[in-house]
C-alpha cells in the first residue's frame, strides 16, 4: 500500500493521464485525423471516423458503400453514446483538480477525488464498451462489402483512460485511509 504522501500524488498522476487521454479522444476525427475510432480504406479513399458530433449517420459515399445496413435507429442511438467521452474528460478533470487539494493534506480533497474518479470509472468503461459495439458493427459491415477497416487508436485511448482512472481511484482510496500529517509532540 502506498504511503500517505505518495498515494495522492500517484492518484493525481493517474487522473491527469485519464483527463489527457479522454480529451484527445474528444477531439478525434474530423477535428484531428490522427485520432479516430475506425479507419476505413478503399482503393480511392481513407476515411477516419471519430467524434464528429453526437448522433450522426455513417455516410461513406467516397468508399462506394451501401450504407443501408447502418441507417438504423440502433446505430444512430449508439453514436449518441459518444457523448460519454467528453463527459468522462470533464469528470476526470474534476478528479484531478480535487486531487490537487488532496496533495495539500486535506482529506476532503482526496475524498472528492475518489468520488469523481469512481464516476469517471463507470463512464469510461461504458464508453469503451459502446465504442467496441458501435464500431465493431460498422467495421463488420464495411468488411462484408470488401472495404478494409480496422479499429482506430481512440478506442484504445479510451481503454487506457479507464485503466488510468481505475488506478487513480485505487491509489486515492489507499491514501484516504492512511495518515496525512505527522503528529508532533508539543513541549510546553
């Protein structure tokens, strides 16, 4: 078990890492093509699917794809779950900011960090599972029509954010129940 001074510091590091990962995922393609959930390629084009907006339809017209199978209410509603990534980034940032006060030897800051990290933990695992389901369906539809497609790095960044926030939660919880200040004897 980490000692009291190192537990909040480790928790702070892990919550900051989760904040960075989820923020990067939140600005994925089309804002930043280097980060995407799914990359599809045909002979004449490569398309990066990211967090374009919440609730969008797949329209890969440049891939010569019959998108009828992806224009269902289920797929459209699954794209709405992409909002979990920015929500997770915000919660992870709140955990990080709470952890800063936990470093200054206040249990309330560490308790708030534990609370926000626990919420972020739930949001991250849900986001990752919805990502795998949504983009797994889309990837299989593309591959069924002969279009090469693979998961992008945003899926794995979401998984890394979940692992990081889980470790942040765990180390903060260990630090919560350890001593914060050394008691000094008063000599009168």
